[in-house]
């Protein structure tokens, strides 16, 4: 299960404040992220920390074709460049189409949306190349003029060049954001997902001593694959394991609107994953991004 910054400032399009029939947006965001467990390691000795730079260009068009009903579509290209673990460098190209509606036309009425997304991920490590389909259902609601909320369900189907990186996942999530002022917004996101977990570990360490957990990993894993390229880059005999499991994650962040075209976003993501047989790992990310609206 690969963690991403799936939570963000709630960009909710309430039909009650859409005056234009069609709205088109083009955004660029660039940022830095620090990840304390890129390998999703179950053991501390197998954890690898790294810092990566990211750039994302996204285009979005939304059309309110009738009162209270809206169709949106978009596309994006994103590149992630790691400082040390360069084999994880990747480019994602994707798109989405969504349908949204309000049953009642007023300021506080809930807004519902169904979205289909597709992403193609290309890695320096070609074994991880993936095609990802995702289906989301989201209900959004303004609670006050400053506080908005969002509840949703998500299903993901990921098909990779190496089957060990395949994933079938279902998730439930909740987000809220609070606007302190015209320029400052804070947000909180909670997510629970059930599917497959992918973790990396050494069967033998740098002194060619067998890792005591290796046999347990092989016993309970759905699949195991020897990552020979990783073993060349880092000492030890590296393997990738896939388990059934669940993940709980939380993101806390804030957005500062610099002007009508530019904003700065800072967030912290904490994820806790647990394999069905009992092993766990934690992963924390800190992300800083500059977002520009053309």
C-alpha cells in the first residue's frame, strides 16, 4: 500500500456559489517532502529515510450544465525525484471525470460527487510501473461559513508490472477544514484502508547475518520477490513482501494564501499499517508545497 498526500484543502464546488456555466483551472505546485520510511519497513534496521522534490501540473474543467448538477474532468502530470533512493523516482500521468449534484439548492445543502480516476505510474525501477483505477464517492457539506466537512468511500485497483506490487483496496475517509481568515486555512484528514501492504526487508544484513524476521515474513506473506537491484544499491539481501492488512492515517496541515494566484501549503502525514498476521509499521511524511494558479 503506497501512501500519498491524498488529503488536501477541501476544494468543494458548491453549486450555490457557481455563477459561471464553465470554469477552467490550470495549477502548478512544487514542493519538498521528507519520508522517514520509504521502504515501509517492519523493522527499524530496514528503514530508509529520504527527501524528495515534487512538481505537479494539473488542468481541471467543471461545467454546471443545469442548476444543482455539474460535470468535471481533468488531467495532471506529476514527477517525484528522490535525493538518495533514485530508483524510486517516478512520473505519474492521469486524469479523472466526475459528476456532482445537490438535492437542495441552498448554501448549507450537502454536495455529492462520484469520481472515476486513472493514473499511470512509471518508475526508474520498472518492476513498480503501475496502472491504477480509482472510484470515489464523496459527500461534502458546509457546517458554517468557516467550517466545511467531507465524508467519502474509495475503491482502488492497482495493476503493476511485478504482481507483488498489485493492490486491491477499499477505504473510508473524513476531512474537515477551518478558515481562520481570508488567507489562512487549517485542515485535518482521517483515513482507514483495507487491502494489501507492500514492505521491504533484508533476508541477510550487511554482515551477511540472517535477519531473524525473514522466515516469518516468508511464512505469512502472500508473495515474496527478491529485489536484486536494491541489494546492489544498499548492502544486504533485499526482498519485497506483500501482506493483507489495514492502514490508518491522519494528515494535519495548513494553507496560507499569499495572493489570488499563489498559496503555500504545509502538512504532516502519519500512517500506521498492520498486517493481518500482526506485524506493524509506521510512516511519517512532512510536505511543503508552493501552489500557483494560472
